[in-house]
């Protein structure tokens, strides 16, 4: 099951345009510099970062070791 989900994610990533990849990369860099950048999602350990200029939204989880795990990543 996990392999099927990973394959689906890889297919979606492959479909991103160069512009979408660049916009997403900028958001991920901003989060990696300041993991507290996003707002807390109530009742969860997730954080929600939205960049209105680039039109990107990232839902992520920061571990105790400050490693960032992306849960969902782009909004058009």
C-alpha cells in the first residue's frame, strides 16, 4: 500500500512544471530556515504555511529533531 502511495506522489511530482517546482522550492526553503513559519493546525502536530504571492500552501510536521516532513504541498 505504501509503495502505491509513493508511486502516486512521484507521478504528481513529475507533472509539476518548472515554475511550480521553483515556487514550491522557495516555500520549502523558507520553512527549512524557520520551521515555526506556518500556523499550527488546531488539534494536530501539523503546521500550515501559505504563501499568497507564489500561490503555494504547505502542510508539514516538524519532528523533535527539527526535521521537516511534508504532508501536502501545492495549491494552484
